[in-house]
């Protein structure tokens, strides 16, 4: 009989089995938890973290301006990252020292320089005073953030100094409660403060909104106006006047040219206008009465008026306030010094609301008539401008007056006596000392209508060569950048020259050289403008120089050492005028030089 082997004895301790079982359970739980967490994250919206260990938001791309990190190419904003819309509990503005706010930033802990020293150096490249001193950044505390990843952070409005190419667009800053982290919100393409305060990508502020139509404390109505787009950085609000009228407690301010404004708690200026009630026409119309006629949005067809005199037909009246290269939809208000007395007015009709419209007694002697007559351009070969009496025979109702919501007289003038205008072909030349990558951007309030090369939303980027050749990203080559558009506001110069017909070319050639243009630039200027400066006995010509950078700032990086920017404001004259010629100091070209010329293009 064969004996079977004895069963193998298992001498493994019982406690070891227990440990292995427990370990297996732990691994299973951890694995299941990881899978579950990843699944949950995949189904949750991405919310940006408030900060990283470097004190910067996780979505801020690293760069040379962000200390302690490498410098890759800046990526496009992550389209999957939701925009953070910050709501702010607004408070009365409180001026604070901007630089002291930044003393405790995490991003500067390892820096041997203070925030003030770093920003002074950055600002010195853009803006210095008359004696070379650095102009300071100022700040106002405006409120506290109420929501999102930055709840309870403090909101500040910053004022960046203007520099020789213009004034930067507004920039705001939010600061953590412990003042260790700060982010800039606004236009990162203006003067950069990101050497200390990085920009928050995909982050914006919910500002106070007002209705498109509001009723004032006197029962009158105002309509939201395009004037708001003209209230950009650099607008001097100290000249605005409180009208005494209110909307929900807000003051109604009168501004230049008939525009009205409300400043809300967030310090945003909202434009409004008192508008004549008529059909809103905008663009070209082709009817029996108006053959291929262009209507601006504030034009009043004569058929919209209930005339109590012989009806004026197939005529358009306009009351747009001219603001340099373009106009707003605010009416032109009669100045106090020429304002007629009530006894001097004659009612000649009403609008749809029954509001009366007026003309003036003794029309030929009226200062308003004289102003409109001066604006009228007349030219016939060998003939002088007819006297005002003849003008009134041709245009018996050259304008009418309407009392607006504030009791002011708005003047509506025949449209063919008040042509529209825009900025005509501002041309930009770039001359670096060596091949340089350059970015050029226009302010956001300019509406570009024509450009070459095509103006991208974020501005032009080009490789500029010392001879002025510009190589665009697609490899195309240009000798300059040019644009046309509207939105630039400036006051008509009071100085200039009266140029007789036949002397235009000689005048421009001599004057452009004195203003700093070289032979090529002057030649291209005259090729564009001389054909337009024809068929008149006289021309009033003015050049805007230093004020042009405030009216139409340029954001150029790197900053040019020398900038020569001129803009020609001019008009045809049928009779001579007396005007004082300005003093001209010819600029000297040094280092990287930017040259720009343009002019007022009347339609």
C-alpha cells in the first residue's frame, strides 16, 4: 500500500494574512477615490485660482515682467477659462499712495528693489516731466470686490501718466486684504505696470449700467448718447457743469458741445443727449425726395416738421456736435453770448411732440445767422462770396432753433452747410536704429473705417527696418501704416495760415519741412492732400502738433526716442480771414523715430 504524502503544513502567521487583506482594501479605496475625483473635475467648470505660490494667478502667462519664472512665448488666452466678472461694492473715491500699497507683495519678497523703484524705472521710459523727473502713478480706492475668487479684495482706479505718444487707457487694480497679491484689470496694451502688478486674464468688472432712456427730475427725457465713447482717458471733467437736474439722485452734467453726462458711483461717465423727436434715419436713402442721400443718425428730414410757414421740402437739417474727426449725436447748443431773447424768436413749426421750432427776427443781423453764413462754403470762378442777404434768398431757412430738455436752444442747420468729417489717412512711419519688432495700437475709442495693412483688433505688429521698411507677420512689406476713421475729439485750432489758391504746394512743401517731415514723407503728404485742396480762392490751414498725442494717443512698443506727429485741420474759404500764424520749432530726429501725418477729411 502506497502511503500518500502528508498535507503541506502552512506556517504563515495569521496576522500577516490580516495585514495583506487590510492593505488590499486600502489600495482599492484609494484607486476608486482617484477615479471618482478625476471624474468629478471633468464635470465641473474651470474656476481660476486666486493665486499661485509665486503670487500670480495660475492663468497669467509667465514673462520677463513676472519675477522668478522663465520666459516662454505668451500663449493665447485659454478659451475654456471662464471670464470672471467682478462685482464691486462701490464707495466714494478716496485718494491713496499707490506705491505704498505694493510694499508687501509676495512677488517682491526676493527683490532688492522696491515697487516704487521698479515702476519709476518703467515709467521713465514713457513719461517724464519738463526737467526729466518721473511722473507718478496715482490711485483712488473705489470699493470692495463682492464675489468670485477675489472676494473682499480692494478695487483701485489708477491714473497712469500721459507720455509723448498720448495717454494710456484706464487701468484698475485689485489688492488682497493682506496686500500680498495685486492684479491689474483693464487695457494691458497701454503703459504696462506688469513689472510689479501682472494683468488678470479673462477678468473684467461689472460696471453700473443705466437705461437707454431716462426721465429727469423736471419730467423731460434724455436718450443714451454715443458721447459716452468720447469720455475717454484724459477728458477734463473739471469743466463739466452741474445742471441742477437729477436722475435717481445722479447729477446731470453739461459737457462741451451740448452733450450731457452722468457719473455713477464707479466713476464711469455715461453720455446722454436731449434729442429732437423725428424718424431715426441712418445711412444712404434713395427715394423720390432724397436721391442717394446720406443720412446721419441725428439728421432731421424737413418732412418731419409741421411747418407753419411755406413748407421746406427735400431738405435735411443736422445738429451734430463736430468733435474733430467725426461727431456725436449731441445737438449744438447756442452759446450764451449769442443766445436770442424770447421776444426775438418767431415760431415757424412744431415737431412730432408738438414742441415749437423757431427762427429769429431780423435774420440777417442775427449772430447765429452770421455764424452759419461763415460756415457756408461758396465758390464760383471769378465771383466773390455773396452777402448774407443773398445767402438768405438761396436758403430762407438755413437753420431753426429747438428748446431741449434743459431749456437750452439747440440749432439745427442745413446739412449741406455742415458737412461731416473724419480723420483722413493718418500715415505712420517707423525708423528704428536696427531691425526691431514693433507693435502699434490705436486707442479703443477710434472707429477705424479704412486701414492698410488691415488693422487687427490688437493692433499692428511688424518688423521695422532702419530704412522704414515694415515686414508684416505674413511676410508682406510696406513703407508705412495708415488708417482712416472717426472718434477723435479735439478743438479747432485758433492759429494757422490763410493760403491763397495757387500757393498750396509751395506752402505745404516749406511748412512740412519746418514741422520735421523729410522729403519722402512730405511728397506722400502732398500727393494725398493737394488734389483735395482745389477749387477755392483761399484755404485756412492749421497743424495740430502737441495736442494731437492727447487727442489720438498711440501705444507703441518699444517706445520711440523721437516722435513727430502732425495733423492738418483745414477748410476751403470763399473769402479771406485774419489768423495768427503759430511758432514752429523743427524737431531733431534721434534714435528710434516715429513720424505720423494726417488731416481732416471733410465729406
